[in-house]
C-alpha cells in the first residue's frame, strides 16, 4: 500500500467552533479544491501528506446527506477513475452486501441517514448498496467510520502517484510532505 495514501487519513481533532474551519487559509484552499465556495459550515477532518485539507466534515443537515467530502482534487480524480471502470458494482461483489450494510447502519445510527443518502435497508432496495466510493473513503480517512469499502478503494489506488500536480496546483510548490497537524 502506498504510504502517502495512508497519510490522507490522519484523524484530526474537532476545532473549537469559535475558531472557524481550522487554519485561516483552509476555507480558501477548500473553495479552490471544490471549484466553488463551500455552502455549509465545515471542519477539516483529514489532511493530505502536504498538510492541505483532503477531507472535510460538513455541518450535519438533512438536505445534505453526505457529511464527509473528499476535497483533494488528486484523490477525488483517482477515486473517480476507480468508479469509471465499474468500482461501485465490483466493491459490493468483493466486499459483500453485509459489510456494506454494516457501514450504512453505523452511519444511520450516528448521523440519522445512510451513507450518501441511500434509501432502504437490509430488506429494502438499498440493502448493501454503494452509491459513491468517495463517501465511504471520506468517512474512513476522517476516522469517523473505518470501513472495508474504503480499504478496498485504497488498495486500487496504491499505484497513484502523489500528487497529481495538474489537479492539485497547491502541491506544485511543496517539495516535501508535511506531517498532518491540528486543524485549529
């Protein structure tokens, strides 16, 4: 496993809400990463090996069922490539519907809805369904709900060169990885 990828998942403490999103530059960096201003209050939940935000946790809202977002453009693009070659279908077959359903159940217990807003359950339409590898990976890297879907995804990313400087220009000026630190 690529050790650089493993570093994406450094669990960071929740900053004091009075301090905002974390480091003063985090909001601007996340806006550039997303290509738009964030619409909800958030905190940086994990940082990449360069010390930049890689996963954010949005303020919980019913209309926004995805609590954790991968913001690193290099990582998001790599996960999209896995999805594009059938990763969503493949992960359910290889990890198993039961393991996927356990993640959904824990997410429902903690946040009031299933991962990425999937409806249903073991007896319903959504039982063991994966809609988005990004959502499972973000949960895992943030340390919120470690899960086998994310582990499966990380295994497919092990040849990923870190970082894709065309997608993550902030990394172009960072010759050495920095250790992930506190957000606030």
